[in-house]
C-alpha cells in the first residue's frame, strides 16, 4: 500500500485569489492528521461522512455530519479526521463574506452543503461574470445565515489544566471528583475550581461534560454504537448517556445522525 499523502502539501488554497474555492477529499487516501498550519483565506471544514476535530485558538471543535467548523484567515490550526472521513473544504478570500471573526462550529443546511459540493466539482479558475461566480455569491450569502452550534471544547496552556485535559482525553471514563483531581495536581479544590473557570470559562463539571459530548460525536461518527460510546465515557447506563446527549443537542444520537 502506498504511503498516505498530506492534504496540506497537495493543495494550497492561497494560490487562488477567487472569492471562494472548494475541495472534496476522501481521507482514506490522506494522512488523518494535518499538522498545525494557517491560510490567508478563511476555511470552512465540512464533514460529509465521518468526523474531524479541529484544534485552534485555545479550543477544540468537532465537525460531525451536517456541521462545519469555520476558521478565519490567519488563524493557526490543526485537523484530525476519523478513518472513515470524507470532507469538503471551502476556502473564502478575506472580506468576501461577513462571517465570524472567531473559530466556531456552524450548522450547515442542505442547500449550503450541495452548493459547496457543486463548487468542488467546478474549475477554480472562473470569471467574475460566470455561472460559477454567481453560484459563489449565492453560497456565501446563504453561509452567512447559518447559526453557530456549541460544539467546542475550551482548552488551556496552563500546565495543571492541560494535565487534566490530557488524562481525560486518554481515559474519558475517569469520573474522579474535582477534589481528587486537585490532589493529583497539587492544588486545593477551591483553587482548581477557580482555575478551571478562569482558563476555560466553564466549571469543571461543565467542561468534562463538554469533553464527553465532543468524544461521543467523534466516536459515533466513526461508526461506534451508542452502547460502546456509553461504556467508553463511563456512563452507568445507555439511557443516562442518551439523556446527556439529548440535553446538550436537543435530540437523541439516532435522530441527530439521521440528519447527516
């Protein structure tokens, strides 16, 4: 089997000055991880199948089906796709669309998704008055209307918080209390509680629940069953996991992924 190629090496969006260009990739042919890099253009990462996590700007974003993560131009980021991922990338020239100036996950409508796929199949060398240019204008207008989703996990460079984050990423089923974690990192419980809010904007409990949600979305998109994910995250029952998922996203895992 030939070695997998790097998507970042194969394609440089900044060589184009078009308002928007698109690309569709099967990650079975590419390395699953794209190391830290940045573009002049803003980038929307859209999951057509599987999922990808994007780390940028002191946060981690999950891109499950029917969502996309927006990374403004000039923001350094890295991506890691699941083994079954099929992704689309939309690169937007600075100033071409009124999109957020911060990284975020956007809900993506069927119309926007199909327009991106249509653009990915077209030549990136299009004239300003061409059919492709008109399609791009409609796409960017529609994209600006897409709502943000709360699918990010705040991360921190503080060594104590990073130690906890790394440990829970390796073993998300660890249900140790805040007091137990405080002992492990040699802080008082009150000091650690303040530090978590200061560094992530969330209490420890809310932060760990968000980590569970991000992990669940990635694993479910990668083909794991609800029961497997429930066990991975240390829930006492599948029902308890489904209740957490529904409270966070408004619907059960089955209904959420049926929209993908």
